[in-house]
C-alpha cells in the first residue's frame, strides 16, 4: 500500500489583522474624525472631506469585491508532511509504528482549499486556504502531537479509505470517526461498507 501524505501546518497564535483591514479601519476613522470636527467645531475643509469620503467608499467597495477572489492568509508555517503508511505514521521526520499509537483523531476534515467560506459581506477573503483541518496523534507513552493540515481538491483525507480502514482495524481510529472522515452517512452505504470490511477480513 502506497503511503498517503498531507502537508501539515502550525498556526500562529494570536490576533491577526490584515493590511487591507488596517487601511479600511484608518479610512473609516478618518472620515468620522473629519465629519466630527466639521459638525462639532465647524471646521472648514473646503470640500476636502468629500474627496476623502469618495476615496474611502471606493476603497471599501473594491476591498469587499476583491474578497470573493482572494484566499484566506496562511498565518503560521508548514512543518513538512504527515505520511500514513499501512503499519506506521510519519510526522515530519519522526516515525511511529502502530504499536506505539494509542489513537489518531481527526477534526474538521472537510475544509478544502479554494472552497467558498461564507456569504457575508466582510473584509476577509472568502476562498478557504484549506488549513482548518486538524489531527491529534496520541502515543501510548502519553505524548500528544497536534497539527493542522492542508486539503486540496486532489489531496483529501476521505480519499485514503484503505489506509484509514486499516487503522480502524488496528484500533487507533474509531468506527464513527472512520464513517465521518469517509463521509458515509446513508444506512445502506454503512451496511455495504461493513460487508466490505468483513469480507476483506475473511480473505
């Protein structure tokens, strides 16, 4: 069985504000300040405030439109790959046999790079970076290894049915998690999948 590989990513902690949002906030604050000074203190900007308002509106509208064509920023760094072998798992350059592993848990496994993230008018990009997927590998020693990982149209966890089924048979992935990863929800599909596993075990 050929190994299955996915790029792993370590997200940077903290609050991130994009340069575009900083500019939008600056324009908004400037417009409010100008009109506050004009109304409260009768400052005369000689029509300058109208130009600021128009430029700010053009920028904000352009920014909102551009979000539909831009990817979410990748805030953090790639840390190599997780390689799923039949009898072991390699993370970066560290190798773990199935005998060393207590369990392997995957979370939010349906984020795909390029998918549209939401329909709201926001300043943030609407195309997913595909990095909101994560896993925790727990070893029998108690050590836990946690990363996010990238999924693209061609590299998705659900395509790795054989190796994930093997992990289920070895007790490191639960039945419900396996069904969730493979997106098997229909009752008939579940029964069919059970028969596939059973017949494979008897061969």
